[in-house]
C-alpha cells in the first residue's frame, strides 16, 4: 500500500457547494473531497450509531474556518462518510488548525472526531547509525531488503522512543486542551521498526546484538516472536498509550494489525517470500506464518487489508478470473472476522483497482469485475466487517467511491443485523461455486449468495443443529427464518 506518497491533501480548488451561512465567496476544499461529494449519494437508510464509512479521498479537505468545516462535515455525513484529518509534526500549526476546525464541527454535530497520524510515526529507523545492526567486526550495517528504508537492529531503538512518542503526544495534548475528544485514530506505520520478513532474518544472524539477545535465532518462530514483541512495545509507546491515556474510549489502530488464525494470506507491495520461512501452501500461494501482535499492541479496533494485490491473481488456477480475486480477498476478510472478538470493531481497508502492478503488467492478469467486487463487499459485511476504509490514488477516486459507497449505503437497510447479528459461516469454497454469508439475529438470518459458475441448487447451512436452505437469489440479500 503506497501510502507514503499519499500525504495530506493541499488546498487546490474551489468547491461548488456553498455553506448555509451567508458567505461572499464559495468555500475552498480539496478536489478529492469534491469528487467524493459529486460521486457519493445521500443515504436513504440511516446509519444510526454505526461507524461511518472512511475514504482516503475524504481526508484533509484543507479548510480551516469553522463555518466551512461544519458545512462540509454535514454534507459528508449525509452520505454516511466520516471526515478525517492528518497530523504532521513538520507542519504542526497548519495541520492542527485544520484538524481542530473539523473536530469542532464534528463535536458540535455529535459525530466522531477522526484523526490520521501516519506522518507522526516515521521513523524509529531514521537513518542514524546508532539504529544499525553491528557485525562481528564492530561495523554498522543496515538491512536493505525493504526498498529505500534503512532497517536496522531491533535492539537499538530505545533512544528513539521518547522522540517518537512526543510526535503523537503533542497533538493529543492540543485536542485535550481544546476540549475536543479523539474518537478514532489510525496510522499506516508499515516499513519501520522490527519486521521479520524479506531478508531481516538473514541480517539479524549477522548482528552481534541480535545473536546475543535471541538465543534460538535459527528457529524462525523464536525470531518472529522476539521482533514482534519489540514492535508491539514501539506501537504502544507511540500510538496506543498517548491516545488512550487521555481518551480511553478512543478507537486506535494501525494498518494491517488485526486478530487472525495464525496465517497471513497476502503480501504487501514491499514484501516477498524468502526460502526457509514457514508457510502454508495453497496452489501457488504461500501463506506466511503470522504472529498475533494485536493484543500486545493494545489497539482497540482491527484493520485488515483486503486488496487486489497484483501477484494474487497468478497464485491460483481457477478458470473464473473473478474467483482468483474473490477467493483470496474473502479468505483475508473471513480470517479477520472469525478471529476478532465481537466487541472489537473491524475496519477493513479495501481497494478495487489492481493494486501495485509492475510497470509492464502481464496482460493475462484480469481486473476484478465491478459486479463481483461489490458482491465481495456484501460478504465482508456479513462476516464481521463493521465498516470500510477505502484507499486509492486520486486518479481512482471517482470509480472507487462509486463502487464502494452504494454497497455500504444499501447495507444500512439492515442496520439491526449489522449491529447485533452474528456471522453464521466463515467458509471459503476452495473451488468456484456458490458462496454464502449471513448474519443471525434470533431465529432470523440475513443471507447473501453469490454464484461462480452454474450452481442452481440450494446451499444448506447447519446452524445450531438446524438446516438453513439458501437458494439462488442473484444480487440481493434475503432474510430467512430458522425453523
């Protein structure tokens, strides 16, 4: 996920909407927010107290006056969308002023105050030689297998902790001093801190500190555990504790950190498999053994990543190209849904356009169809996802919003099921065929069935010893009764 290039939006264009308050000139906000306003339609069904929909292009509108902020917050809320503002220590005064203007409007309207702290989280590994590995000759070296980031020794970061904590804490204090709550804060802290994949294991085996402090370093599970425990400590120090110490009810989370079943079914754009690392095979896929770092990080919501990663398509031999995407993405979503406690919200990152393709992509890699992508979104909602967070680049804004927001808006018709229902299945068929998902509420079950190939017969689900027969019902949800 190339979020490093997607920094806070700057004020570039005139909006076409005018605040209710009399203004002499039209307000200014970012073109990306205007695209969202133009594309997303107002909700027909209220979202009640459920989480809003989060959209990367609906962040950082660039407004700083209260009247414009309030109008914009209202307009987005009509569409079910939560506006988030980014913090940047390098532009503290500017980003704080804009963030607080939006936050005041959100507080006034009884909406969640949403914050984005990625810029505050870079970097523990800041290039300082003191963060490097040290070899047997006493020479410093970095692990260069993560692109341009200089990844160093996991045991050399204590001196960075106070500085990194203050980068977040300075904003949290300002919100508290202004009497503004923080209800939701996320970050995309990825390529920094200890990560056990790529060539990290190889590098640590050459580092005298790592060799001394990880006695069973030749065992990957021991190596993984050691690094993830340090990573957890860094995340708590930098993200969780500064927010929750002042706002204990806040939702705090980080990209790609979520409860799971011990395996990760996807690779980020900067990751690749190295021989010797444990994995679970599935056709040509190698699902990596994953450490459960969600509890140790102290986060209060789960943030799985359900993307159309380019390599995924060629992992599988399904004749139906859509099922190559659908199968893997539903594995990821089901993994998070079945593993996350019911009282912990699941906010899933999603993206439809083929994600992170090479400069010369293989023409045989087919784009996920719009129809089946929208079906996937429905199944995610019926398997534990509470809301979505769209990431995309600006050229994709209109299409991505036009696919995602209508599904989320239509789902609000079933708000009672979304709030109180329990998923009835997390099964992902290993071959193309009918896929069924559902939420149970008492003796009623909200179900959706999506067929791949010719599968005219019913699918039978066993729920508490009772059989629920789900017949084809293309493109619709149904509420069935358990007899």
